[in-house]
């Protein structure tokens, strides 16, 4: 009898989860956007998550504001949603190539990945994330100047791209232009204060620059 009760309880739980998932899939873009203004943190998280699934570039400003939400989970959902939206070009062929390029990056195949994202850029030059991924690859390959040039292209198309802003910081650290690195690190944190690694780098840069100034006095 206990086994029957447990099985019935398990089935009820599965049914409730399925109903919740079905309801989430019914939420439209407009409804998800309105959820971001809710007083309930759970609803804000759900709105951000849903926009990550179906949102488009016009939804990003709302999610950027959500990066300053008092709820940590809501901020995390917003950040993930932004990256998901940025990673969709709107062109199925480009999106398929993008997935290939990301897999090549993950496997460490830098040359092949650079070739893939170069092809993406030629096919859809207004797709900012194609430029951003190639900027990252050039950085990993040690070509700071090409990486900088691609970051410039990202910012022309997406001036709030906190990934590219933090990329500038890393490049300028590598080039030992610490004042510029600090400027871009601070700009990245203004857009997205949840970048722990960037915050740590900014603090180290501030300390190093202050020490350098004290030695010159």
C-alpha cells in the first residue's frame, strides 16, 4: 500500500511539473517582459528565463536593467538570457554555423573556429556576436591587435556588450596599457555589475596604478 501511495505522489509531482513547464511555454514575449517589473522575485526570474528562450534584441534593454535586480537568481537569469539572445542571429544557416564555431572553440581548434566565425561575419556582418567570438579567438591566439579591431566592430553594433568591454580590459592588460584596461573594466561593470572576475581585475588594476603613482611622487 505504501508503494502505491508513493507512486501516486510521484505521478502527481510529475503532472504538476509538466503543467508548470507547459504554462511557461505559453508565456509570450510581452508577458515575459511585464514579469520583469513584478514585485515577486520568482516571477522576475521566470520572465528573464522566458525571454532567454524567445526574446529578441529589443528585449535586451529590459534584461540589462534586470542585471541590477536585488535578487541574485534574477540577475543570473537575466545574464544568461542576454547571452542567449545575443547568440541568435535570426538566420538558421548562420545559427547552425555559430554552434559549430562554439564547438570548435570548446575543443581548442582555434584556426578552424576563426575560419568559421570569419565565414559567419561575411554572411551576416551585422551579427555582433560573430565578431565577439572571433575577437575572443584572436585573443586566445595571441593576436591582440586583431582582437581589438573585432571588439571595435562589436561595439559599433552592440554598445552595451559587457563581454566585449571586459575583452578590451583583458587585451589592454596584456598590452600593459593599464589605465585603458581600468577604464574598460569599469565600463563593463557599469553595464553588468555581476562580473566577478572583472571586478577583481579592476580592484587589482586600481591598486597597481595607485602604487605606481605613489612611486612617482
